[in-house]
């Protein structure tokens, strides 16, 4: 029987996924860090930002590659999804989800996932800031092509939406070619020798150009009653991402950004 999940239940599922990821990475020596608003929530609130509804992590590219190779199948009710595991997967990053659940995301209406944790790869990026915009634009163009080929969410009934997606899948490049080009771009600047790195699939240009040294030192931070991994220099990261990050946004901007609804099969 399928029943709706409250935001509290969604967060508990996400935290369970986070616990499994943390346990696995600690055991296997895989570096990971809280990312974006999840890091901000840990520093400013000791957990979720009260009006946030997801968990984001990031891993240096070598650790990310090890994780997606070794993690699948290690835990029950835990599914790793990316464009290597599913030819219709529409994102240039990985999700770890609970396959017993169904989630409709506000920013991804054509796709169906379970309740998930997002994991982003931290890649080498151009050393000269002048070269960064072209690098970003190339990646965003490829990511857009991948997303536009996404299959229709099975809740979608509008004939116009079906026609739009059919046309996209007909005229946009094959997913395999787009994936090949994304991987070639990611391999262009090896992480191990890069002086600057960034979470290029993170969705904001501010995530593209950090000193590589920032991702060599990690600490444990409290997050919703547990200790999880995070880069040590949270201040530099959060200032680049958000400016005066300890200042709360106006109340009218405190809205759940992603989810439209989630359900679980009991």
C-alpha cells in the first residue's frame, strides 16, 4: 500500500541513507564532504536548514569513482543511480535513493526517483579564471542535453508535455554520445594535478573554482545528532557560495526548494 510521507519522514529516510554512505566511506577510506546548503545547515543550524528538503554531498573525483564502483549492493533498500547504471538517467551526478519510495521533485518534473541523497564529483577546473566561464558553459550545455532527453514522469498526463519530450528525444543527441562528451570534459584536467577544483555538476557557477588544497583536509561536524564528514575550511567555502552565510534570508524566501511530494510502499 502506498502512503504519503511527511517532511519529517522524508528526512529520516535521507538521514538513513547518509548514515550508510558515511559508514561505507569511513570503512573504505573514501573522502566525502557535506556540500552546498547541507554544509550551510550543519554550520548554521546543526542539521537541515529548516526550510530545506535534501542532502547534498561531494567527493573528490578519485573517491567518487571508487564510491560508485564499490557501493552498489552493499546495503538493503539502497540504490545507487547515475548515467552509468541507467541509460535514461538525466543528471551528471549520482543519487543514492530508497527504492521503496517515490518522489516528485519540483525542479525535475519529468523524472521519477525515490527519496535520495545527491553526490557530486569534485573535478579539476581551469587554473586561469578567464578560462572558467567557457568550461562552465560547455558542461552546462552537455548537462542540458542530457536532461532534455529525460523520460516522462509516469504521473504526467498532458499530451503537450508528451509531445515536447518526444521531440526532445528525437532531435537531441543520443544519451551515450552526451555522456561520452561529459566524461571527456571531466577528464580534461586531472584532479590529482589540478590547482583548482569544483563541483561542476552542482548547478551554480560559484561551485566551480576552489583551491584544491581546500579538499585535502576534513573534519567531523554534527548533523542532526550524528557526526559526518566535511571539508575543514567551511568558512571559505560558504563565503564563496553564500556571502554572509550566517545571515538568515528574508522569511518570504524560506521555502522548500525541491519536493512536490513523496510516497512509500509499505
